[in-house]
């Protein structure tokens, strides 16, 4: 039986990864934050890095610290590392993004993520970046869907954080976790560093509105997110500052290509949008 170490097992990525690897017959170890990661990784074949500082807290210090720990643990155990990449790396250039798209980040967080990925590339540790858009978490209560977009759905309102007519990349987390397992099981066929875009669910806010209407059977209207509140709160609320920095993504038409994933995992199917948001209705 193969063994996987899940970092951040109570988080969004970690909890879904743990379920998916367990369902696939893997032995799942759950890392306890603050303990010796290198010791925890002994005897494992794969490490899923679901660690992320909450509310973007002090990324410039915490992300390199976590990266160094994970690389050290992977070197000591010989494990392959799987990381949930994001779209911050691409900056404000719209389009279809894939593994060949130039990474020209325009934000602090995007530049930190580029540096993080380069550290893995330089380390010699086998690394799989499974890059996805915003998360859709059917088990979550504190993701962007629950906290912002559908917070007032019971009142027939869907809150838009940007333009309603541009496509944006999202990721239904059970799908991401299934793909991570499938890639882990084929890891010996891959290069030392693989950047794999995860196409997920791409939709506009208008198409999401229509999907929610189908699911709920009730009219749903679009309202605008009050960004002015974030501006007022940003001097003393870190999360507000960080959300403002990433505001541009809500107005930027983009999607992640599925071509590489199709080549590596032929036959892998994604959950339709109507089903991916069933928990919200």
C-alpha cells in the first residue's frame, strides 16, 4: 500500500485530498502542524502540500518557510510533492493560460508564488504543480462562494465582485483531489517538475446566476460587491488589503487549459457546474 502525507489536513485542499487518497486505497498520514515534518515524511511516497497561511498572513516570510520545510522533508524521504498552484503567477494578462504561458505577476502574492515554484524546480525534488482557479468547496463555510458570492442567495441575490460577462477559472475541490490521486499514481512517468493546469469549471457570473436559478427554482439577481468597504477597512484589516490586491482577477477574462491534463489523464471527467454548486442551492 502506498502512503501519502497530507500537510494541512483540516484545510480545504488537505481535507479533500485525504478523502480522495483514502478512497483510492492509499494509507493517509495527517501532518500535525508544529511537529517535525521530516520525521513525519519518513516512509511516504507522496506529500500533498495543503499548508497555506490563513488570510494571506505574512506570505513573504511564511511561504518560503513552508517551502523549505517541505523540500527538506521530500529530500529526506524521496517523496513526490503535489502542490495546488494558483493563477496569481500570470498577472493581468487575459486569455487561456497553460504551462507555457509567461508568468509575469503584477502583485506581491503572484511574485511570491513564482519564487516558491522556482524553489521546488531548483531543489531536484519531484514536484507536481496542479494549478487551479478559485476553489468551490462543497464542505466549506468560509470560501469565497459562501462568504461573498452566495451569502445572500436565500434572498435571491448573487454578489458579483467584478464584471458579469467575463469567464473566470474555478475549481471544484473534489475534482482537484481526484486528479491529484491519479497523477500521484502515475508519478514515475513524469519529469522532475510538472506544471499541470487544472481546467476546472470556467464560467461568467451571468452563467453562474442562471445555473443557480436552475438549481434553486427561484429568480436570482446580480448585485455588486461593496469594494468601498474593503478600501475603508484595508488600513487595519490584512485580509481586506490582500483581497484588494487581487481585485483585478474579477474583471480579467481567463481560463486554464485542459490539454495537458487530458494528455496525462485521458478519460478524466470534471463535475458539471450545476452539480458542483448543488450544495449552495
